[in-house]
C-alpha cells in the first residue's frame, strides 16, 4: 500500500471512528479489499473485525451484506452500528414479524449494512429481493462454520456458494478468529472462490496482556469459597462464565450476600428489556461484575474488563479464547482464571455432544424421512437432519459428517481437559493448539493450578466500595435526564 | 414468573364456589364464552389475559397446595373450590400487605405493555437529544414501533418538547406516592442513566416478581390516563395510537359491529363465512363484556321470554341450569344471554 493511501485511510479512521491507528491486520485486509480481491481474515477476538467492513462500506456506494450465524450476536452488532451512527443497518432474520419483514423489504434499498442469517439467505424469495441490490461486499462472519472440519459447522453455510453466484457477488470477506490450515482451504473450496483471488491475512491469537491462570478444586465448597475470596481482592470489572443458568443465578446471589460488589446474572432466561439494562449498566460501569452464560459479551465492546473467570468450562478451547478475548481490550494487564472441578468436564461433555445426532438417530430419521417431512418438529437435531435430507444428501454421507463432528468435539474436549490439568506453561499449550509457537514465558505469562500475585500484576483492589447508582430522590433522577432543566 | 400463593388467595371466595381451571384459563386470556361468563360471575373479568405473556404458567399445583394447607376446600360437587375460614382470614390480612393491580380496567382497554415500551424509548431519545448526544444504544424494540417513535421525534424536535417531557415526568411522578414515584423514576433510561432491572427494582421495593409486574402495569396504566386527561401533553398523543384492545376479542367485536348495523345472526354468519353458532358465541362475549345499556338485549329477549325465564329460573344465578328448561323452545344462547342480562342488574 502506498503512503498516500495509508494516510488517507488513517484520516478516514480518525474522522469516523476516533482511532489514531489501525490494529494489527486491519490495514492489510482493507488493502486487499481495495485492490478488488476477496480476503480471509483470521484475527483474534477484539481485533476489530467489524471496523474493516464498516470502513470499506464508507468507501463504496452500495450494499454490504453480512452473513452472521448467531441471531443474538446479529442484533448486538446492529445495535453497535446504530451506536456508532450507522443507522442504515438492519438485522434481517427470523426474529422479525411478518409486518416487520415487509417493512424491511419495502425499504431494502435504504439500508447500507444488511445483516442476514444463513437460513434466510438460503431462501430463494429473499435472494430475489437481494438481486435488486448492488452488493459491494459479502461478509461471512464466523466463516469457519462453512468448513465441515470445524466444530461449528453449519450446513446452511454450504448454500453460500450459490448465493455468491446468484447475486453476482464479486468480493467476499471471510472473517474468523480461528481456522486451521485444513479449514482455511476447505472454506475457499466450499465457497467456490478462486484461491488466487483470495488474500489470507492472519494474526497471532495470543493476547499477551491477559495473564492465564487455572485452579483445580476437590469440592464445590472450596471452589465457591475461593471465588468469594478472589472477588474481594480482584480489580473489577469482570465477567464470570457459567454453563448453567441456574448456577449463574445461585452464584450471583452468593456474591450479593458475601461481597459488596454490584453483580447481576445474564442469560437467556432473562427478558430482553432486562438484558439490555444489564448490558448497559455494565458498559457504563454501574455493575462491577456479570455472571453470564456464553450469550453475554458478544456484541459488547467494553475496553476495561480486567478479568474473565470460568466457573464452568467452555466446550472448546476456541470458545475459551473467544471469551477471554473480551478482557483487556485497552491493552492493560488483565487476567483469565479457570476454576476447575473434576465434575465440570462431565457438564462440558454433555453440552458439547448433546446436540449431535447419533448414528442410530440418523438411521431412524432417514428410514422415516417422509413421515418426518410432514411433521413440524422443532427439535434441533431433526431440523438439522431435515436440512440434509431436503438437499438430497445420502444417509452414509450424513453419518460420516456427524461421526467426524463427534470425533472433533472429543479431541476438543480432551485438549480442554489437558489445558486445565496442565503443569507447565499454559500459553505455550494454548498457542500450540492454534498452530503457533511460543517460548517467551515470563512472570506475566501464566500460572497453572496456583494462586496469583495480583499485586504484582496490578490487579489487586482491596477496598471495593459499593457504588450506589440508585438515587432515592425521584426529583434528582428526573432532573438528571435532561440538560439544564430543573424544577 | 412465579405466581404467589398470596395472589391466588384473592381469586377465591368464601361464599361462591369457583373452578380453578376456569380461573387459570381466564388469567391466560383464553376467551371462550364459558371463561368470560364465569370470569364475570366471579368478578374477575378484569384479570382476563393478565398472564397471557407468561409462558407455560399453571396455578393448579399451587391451588392444590393451598387446599392441603387448609386455605381452600372442595364444594359438594368436588369440582369447585371455596375459601375456608382460615383462607378468608388470610385474605383479610393480605389486603393491606399485598399489592393487587388497581387499574386493570385500563389494561383491558389499551395495550399497556406496548405503550410503556414506546414511552420509555421516547424518554430516552428526548433525554439524549437534550444533551446533544447521538452515540447511545437505543432501547430495543420492533422496527415498526421504532419507526413510529422516530417519526414522532422528527415531528417534535423543533418544538419545546424537552421541557414538556420533563414537565410530564415531573408532574406525573409528583402525583404518585413517594415509593411509586421512585419506582417510576428508576424505570427510566436516558443520558448516562440506565433503568434498574426487575431484580434490582424488586430488592429496592421489597416485593415479589408478580407484585412488581402489577405495579408496573398500574404505573403505565395511570400514565396513559394522566396523558389523556391533559391537553398539555398532546405532543405524546401519537404514542397512544393503535393501542386499543377488545376484551371481548377482535372477532367478537367485528360481529358485534355487524349486529349494531342491523344485521341478523344469519346475515352475519353469511358475511363472515362463519357458523351461526360462532356468531352467537361472539354476541355472548360482547354481552358479557359490555355495560348493560350497550348491548341490544331486546333483539333476543322479548317480554314473553323474560317472563318465562323469571318463572322458571329462580335463586342464585350461578346455580341455574339449562337442563331445567331444555325441553322448551328456548335455546342455550337465549338462556346464557338471560343469565348475563340478570348478572348486570
């Protein structure tokens, strides 16, 4: 990239987003796109992947279409776009009512950034509507879902190659935080893109300002006691991740009872309105801590999160990386702490493998597929199998896909188990898992199964005083809502 | 939503046997003639659909528990329940200590939940606008609703609506007692201020989830009345559009309108492509819900019929049975309509 263009891009960055400089990888991806190429960007969580297509959109006149697999994440992303002033963004997915869908379709040309779920995009009627648009860029978020070698394989993603053809899309941006070499190759192949026209940009997944710590416990009681002691001296804000909503609620109550921290539980059992309030309170530093399931934090761009505690194990090291990546986006010292109890691996196993159809189930489904086709069953496994059946995949092929998936998941769980029980450098293990080398262990790197010197890391904070956001005078609250208006 | 035992105690009577399953259907908003009719007889009609947004709720196991604990007893036919003396005492004790909704009549006329969402977003937008701040996360809502507020904002932003909004919030809160004023104020989101979550409000007010729900319903029901009652707040009238709901159900309302225009039951059935029995059900629903003077009883109950009923049906209306007059020319529609007519005396 020449200096003149670089200078111009920096200017666009500063004037639209307020940043002085690009984060690693961003400029390289933009350069590829501006040259008219497609790009695969493998950038760690928190690297600013969204900014790349936002900025590219600013430099092009037409639509940016973003395929995103998680509906909750999609809405978060759109909210974030609105926040940044991009009101012309919309999430087009199954959560919209028919009336809303019609409204969006009528006004489709007014939107610059359209987020769409892969299921919706598979629909030919929707494709016809998108044909009326000129699409400057198709962004595929979480692109590893295309590869059946990946753990999060989503069959609807396989339709994307025909979408690219039908909508006459010239440039594709594939975004992911993690993809092995095999997966990368598979993605390009499945999308039917010419490898010569795809530029690969990848950055290390390492986040060296996040100290890695694991801790094993023999009983629930010792684990809870340790957590409470830890929270009374650990610098906030932070997130504690759980696999179970019920336990998230219980531990929230425990923390409320035993500490002076402002804490709330956040998971799918909480209404949309209340989830909004919790997110916003957390973003505005009114909450010290959120006890959450993995639903929390995806769309949140909070820079000063100091710790991520895993009360339960995630299901994969990829998920673990995503979650700890929410800490320390400001570059300051932060910490990831896994609190592990042997029985936790059972829960992780159940979560990882519970939604994969077994060979028996696949056999039964294909033998009775015509009957299943007539029923409207919402079971996730059946929906998945119906999809394959409707696309004329053979039974044996489907069995091989799911056997492979189970195999991958078991390997993933094994790695996770090894990680939490490791006696040695955690970072080295983690980076090796992601095909990277690491040999620069230092005092601020990691500690397996031992306590951490929080003072040394600058994460010690003894005198946590409960901040009180609850004005008790309603007059003050109402007056504070409006600038310079008082009664 | 956890349904409190305390609330259930209020749904039963010491004198009138009541069917728990029917009460459950009423709370869920299942608007059959039977549910609405008995809802009216139990004087619980305003509770119709109050739990319709709660997924899979059931009161039956709690009712059984109350029965086991001696607060409720079975009637002779074993299908109905009554408060025991113990239950009645508990009900009396709870009157001052448990929050029951006071404005369900408003709830039955307007979509209060829809209004509150609109109103809260409007407050947030005006608040941020007064600070000249464009970077914030607006409260979440349906695109069409969002658009309505957006248009409202566009039409008002050149006026003194910041002052007006402030005055409304202030005057409304001032009309409430202190605790409810705090509840109202802490439910608002605006510039650098985020509403408390339900959990936080519960611990602040020291109430259960269900009580908080009732308090919120009341607060916004009162706000609707407050805004409607004062021309100074007419800048907010667009927020009140399309909120009307029909307790009798929309289909019944359409049928009733056709009746008022002078159509016969057969004609209505023909126009709407429905069975005459369905038309009759719709009309019964309308009669149950409407004040006595608003329903043309005389179209179906002439003096002779009324005389016949007076002679044959005596005593407690709840205990009247169609079986006793079944052999006559009177239809069930006529019988039920007369029951409704008499209930409105």
